[in-house]
C-alpha cells in the first residue's frame, strides 16, 4: 500500500489534518466469505479487494444478456483466478475469425474490484465488470468505475476506466484509475494529500480472471 504523506499547514489546516490522522488513510477491507458456490473473493494486495462470480440463468435474463447467450447451453461455471495474490502474465489479444464457429456464449460472469477504506469513515473507488464467453472467445463485455466518500476530510475525486478488446476477442482488458483525497479541506475546497491507485485485469471466455498489474 502506498502510505499517505500528510502535508503540514499552519492555522486552520491543522484541524483538518488532525481529523485525517484520527480516522486514518484507506485501510484494508475484509473480502468476506463467498456464500454462493459460483463466487470467489479476490485479494491482491491490501487494501485491494473484489469478488468474481458466475451469473445464474435468471441473472442473465434479468440483465438482458440472454441475447448474447445460447440459453440452452448456459452453465453456471465457477470462475477461475490466475495468479491469485500476485501479478499474472497477460495473454496476447487475438481477434475471433469469422470461421471460428458459433459466437454465442455458454456462460456469463461479473467481477467487482476496488481500492480504499470500506468501513466508516469510507473512501474508496470501485469498478464493475460483466462479461460473457463461449469458452475460447468473449461474446459480451462491459465495465464502469465509480466511488464514494462519507467524511468531511475525505473526497472521492473521480476515476477513469480503460476497457480494451472484449466481444469478438479472446480477452477483455480493463484498467481503472481512481483519485482519492484523504486530506481534504472542506472550507477551502482543496486537497492536501491524495492517492492515485490503479488496477489492470484481464478476462477470458471460460470465466478466467487475471490480475495483471497495478499501483497501490
């Protein structure tokens, strides 16, 4: 984890910094225990957390993904994690050829991952990913990032998500960057110290997930 560096200021800024020190920087979160057989908690390096899971038939229909899936072939396949707790080697992207056979998926999965403090007071950034695959190829892909804060001296400043490849390819790449201010002055509306973590994951048509790289 990248330890926060507080910047000293005189006068009214001391009160702001004192509150930040009392409540601390974004800390490790408990990933919890998966309650469904198709779920796996992911932890790379504290305070990075996340969960990846297979979607059921009812969830696929509810999300409108049934048009990307051959529902007669859908199976709830437990996802696999490559390089759990450490970086994995990225797979080279390959585009699906027109002669590769049916492109309709046999399963769909979801993954959320994020960084920050998840217990009150909260400051975190998160990315949600949904993808479908037919074993070898990605047939649907979508991702977005967001975040939250609930303390006067914390400020979630935003995120940028960089998805690449996906439907029609053998991999779906998602890289997210967040900006988290952990020493915010609400009176002046300025940030005295912030963290800018990022994470890069790769997804496969068989439900596999790999943590490729990141900075915390």
